[in-house]
C-alpha cells in the first residue's frame, strides 16, 4: 500500500483525527488554509469519484456533512465553509485518493470564494457554445 491516505485510514500513519466511522476518516490538514481545515477521505481507496457507486458516494458525502456539522458546532464556530475536491492532477490533486477539503471561514478572513480558483475565464465563449460541448 503506497497511498498516504490509505495508510492514515488504517492508522499506519498518525493524523489528527476529527471524526471516523467504518467508511470515512476525517483529519486536520497538515498545511491548513484556516483553523480547522479538515480533509475527509473514504476508507476505500479510489482516486476519483468516478470509481465509486452512487451508494458509496452517498455514504461518503454523508460523512462529509457530519464532519462539517461537527466543526460548525465546535468552539471554532466558523461562519461558513469552502468545501472542495481537487479532482485529478490538473485540478491540483496531489494524492490520488479521493478527498474533500472542508475549510472553515470567518468574515474578513482574507479568503475568497471558490470561483477565485480559476483566473482564466472562458475567453468570450458563449454559454450556448459551452453547453453544446457538454450535452
């Protein structure tokens, strides 16, 4: 097993555990964007969402919601969250094990919205043209 997150999930590598059940493990990010920045992983190894069934994703995202609620109700008391997935290397995924970042947010914390990730916009391409490429 060469996957860092698989090793964390089975306790081979220690992490600051936030929450765990039989399918999901959540731990503090070692390079946090904000206090309480948490990484949530499925215990089953897969690189992307495409490798999970609908049911497995439902169980996983139920775990993500439980972790968010735990952080929301904690003494950190964030006023909001950015929640995101870096899906494949081109999107910034460094560890090829599906994971969700939960980043607590506060008013005037200096952060931006998730839309600020991409700085290069659609270069004037119409919505109709983009939609035609998708459907």
